[in-house]
């Protein structure tokens, strides 16, 4: 090889290394979600090595994920029927897999097994052919140098867990399956990829295999995680009234979903609380036929392979199995799993699951009766308490994993309304142990008066009483046991630092508390404070204030020496005095920002009148004060009425208007990383 060729090769290698390092430097939570809806799912179809497959490659793909179906299913279940794919038969959880992967920027390929009679996978029949198919696909599309992941369900998961014997993979998610170790072939893989298992609460035999797999991979020092009932709530889902439309909106409307849910109650397939009463696969009677007799809009059959008209019935059948939580495909953890794979298995999966899990069970109160369904919207009030600060009617104690839409739900408003009250609110400033206060009071009064600013020394210090308003009444022992009498007038929303509480006399102590226990005050250094501009004065040595606010330079005494030396000395002294005054102003500003009493003072001009019907008439106020730094944001007018709660627990990849999309949640993250 010539010297020039060697230089070119070395430059290319260096460039690839830089690209790889840059990609690795991007945190999973910093990746912006792409805009992809179900209407954007337009796959291409091909056939190779005896296998048919469907795929979609986005612009600038970040990698590839292969989806491997379970028995009595096909690769075409991952895409909806359309003019681009007339043969496709998209089912709810499969479609959700595809949407999440494409939004994350990954190319998607879904392959059908050779056995079209049962739809199951055989390692001997499918293994080598599929590995070669995938190698060719990745090479043809220029994806072979990018990360390659896989997610499989049941029979497909068993097949996928063996696939690293024939092709290098960077991550595997096994849904509802653990493999027999004798059939695994781990000894044939030099470095097994990071692996996630999804273990369902009712699938005890599979859970035992998954645990055995976890121990073996741990012994081999392979990153492995198990999403299971004890920690991640892979448990039975309640069939709430819009359960089916939330997870399959392309085929089922909310009205039809309510009819289906009511019908399931009437045939005793679910109880009054929406809990599935019998294994849908092994029920002792033809419940689907009985259900369709009550709900004519539920079309189709549960046959395999599906006809176009069967997709709705098969979708309901699948979602009933998911609600029963025994052995079924589940899409809730795809995004979180991909994020963990992107870290090479070194990231905090729990953090990703807390922030990016879809499809949490509903927390609305509902009750099925013979006369129909009774529904009561329930706010997320797990971390709320009666107000303890002067003027606070309700307080929300921010927990790790709480986001703006959770706080919005606490107060019975949606995220858009919350952000509309103050678009400048930077949710990244909100951290665990902050307190969000729903205020009520006269808009002409300051909502939370700033206590005397004293450096925090670890002990309680008395503070001046707040602005006149009814003092909160203590109703129990300990911090956080009090309630604030909510004055009439205008409500508002404010954030105060780390659960500052107020005793019955209405004063604000300087200690910070988290619920019933004391939390040590963070020792964070304050951000640089703005330089305080000294107020004009009539008695400074360097300037004299005039009646119009301007300043004139002080003249020397007419009887003193007019020498140049005296003038220079006077100028120097005057300059030093001005510098000292500025320094004092800066010191005082920093001192104010480091105060132990983290309450908030907002002057009257920051408020503008508006109306928010759900909270009452008057000014609506939203401003922020984090426990480590004083951050005061402008309060703006908000008019109109909210349309309901954030419904955090109903989020699916199909209804991202209910909960913020991943990119919005990135911007709404509280305190940096959740």
C-alpha cells in the first residue's frame, strides 16, 4: 500500500471514530422525537431466502430494529392496511411498536416465519435464512455500520434470543418469554448483546425461565434487565371505557370502545371495576360471539390469517389478553428499551421507564353497572396535600419522575392550559421536593411575601409575617399536616422551594422539609446574580441626584486648592467609592438568592386579570422558585376554560395529544434528568 493510500485509510478510520464518538456522546434523553403518525406508516414489501418481509427506512436512520411476531401472526401485522400495503393487517400493539421505533429514528423490518400454517418460528427452518436476509438488508440500505436491535414476542422472542449466534446484534427485547438454556446456544456467541425481558404477572412458568436467563447472562457479565410486576407494573390492566380506542384508535372510536367495555361487563367477562375475570384464550364460553351480539359495531372474527374485516375483532382479543397480563405482546416499553440499548446497557432503565412508558392503566374512577358506566375523573393526587403556606389551597410536592403534565393534572387542568398561563415557565428548573402551590386570594395582595433574607445556618429562624390573609390552620402533628383556609378571590399557581411550610401564625420558617421528614438543604452554589444598579442618591461623594433624576458630578470647594493633584486624588477616591457601592449591591443580590426562606414575592404589576373557569374568577398566576436558585418568571394573562385533566395514565403512541410527545417531555423534564 502506498504512503498516500495509508494516509487516506487512516483519515477515514479517524473520521469514523469521530462519528462514532459523537453518536455515543448523545444522551438518549436528548434525542428529539420525530413526527410520525399512523398515516405515515407506508412500508415496502419484499421476499428473500424463503421469507416475506415488510420494512420502512426513514431519512437519516439511527439504526435498525427487527420485529419478530409470535404464533398465528405475521410480519404484516406491524403495518396498517393502506394503498401502499393492501396485504397489511395492522394490530394495535404491533402498530405501536412500529410507531415508537420510527419516531426514535430507526429503520423497521418485520419478517414472517416460513411456517404460514401456525405462524410459529423454527430455529432449524428459519435461523440461517433470516440471518442472511438481515445481513443483506442491512448491507443494501447502508445500515450495517449502525446499531441493530430486535424485539420479539413469544415464539418470535425465542427465535430472536438465538439469533446472535448468526448475526451481531446490539440489543434484544424478549416479550413474555424465557428460553430453555439447553437450546439457547450461548456458547456460540462471543459477546451476547444487552437484553431486556418483559415478564407478565400471571405467566409464572415463563417468569421462572426469565429469572434463570437473567442469572446466566449476569454470570457472563452481559447487561440484562427484567421488567416485571414487582418493580415495573407489568400487571393486569383495567378495561376502562376508552381502553380499546386509546390503544387502537385507527379502528375503534371512543364511543365504540365504551360499548365494547359495557358489553364485556354485561357478559361477565370483566367485573364492575374493569378487571378481566377469565383468561380470554381459555374462557369456558364463546365470549367474543356473545359480545358481538351486544355490540354490532364490533366486526370480524378472530381467525388466522386475518381478512381485512377481522382486524377489529383480533385487536379486541389481543387487548383483552394484554389486560389479563398472562402472555401477550405489549408495546409499552419499546421506547424506554431502545433508550437503554443506546447506552449499551449501562443506562438507568428505571429512569427511562418512569419517563417514557406508554399505556399506563387508567386512574379515572369508573364503575360498570346494568344501567351504564359511571365515570368520575380522578386527578393524580398521590403527592398532594392541603395547603400549608399562606394563601395556598393545595400543594403538590414534586417527586422524581413528576413532569409538568402531572402537576397540571393535580390541579385539574391540562398541560396546554398550565403552560398557557405562563409560556416562559422553564420546567427544567423544577426539581424533586419543590412545592407547587395553588393559590387563592385577592389579586391586589402579594401571593407569597418574601421572608427576611438571612443566610441559612441549619437552624430555624423567625421570619416576618406574610401579607395579611387568613392564616392556615394546623390539623395534625408534624410538617405537612396543616390546611390553609383559602381566601376568596383570585386563584393562582406558584412554585416554592422544597416544601417550605408555615406554622399557624402565618410566618415562613427558613428550613426546608419534604413531607413528614426533614430534607437537608442542597449546598448548590447560586448562579451569578445580575449586577444591581445603585439607586440615585442625594448624598454620595461622586454624584448628586437632580430633581429630574439625572446626576451631576460633585464640584470641589471654591476655597480649596485648585491643583491638579487634588483633582486626581478626588477622582480616585470617588471612583473607589462608586466601585464599593456596586460591590455592595452585588453582594446583597447574591445574599438574597441564597436565602434560607425560599418563599416568593411578586409585585402587583406582574399580574394581569384573566379567567380560568375551573379555578374560579380572577387573576391566574404561575411563577417558579426552585429550592437552589430564585427564578422568578413573568406571569401573563390566561383566559378560557381547561378541557380536562392531562390523563397521564391513558397515553399511548396513538394519542400523543393527550400526553406530551417525547420531544415535549424532553423540554418538560424537571430538574434535568428524571
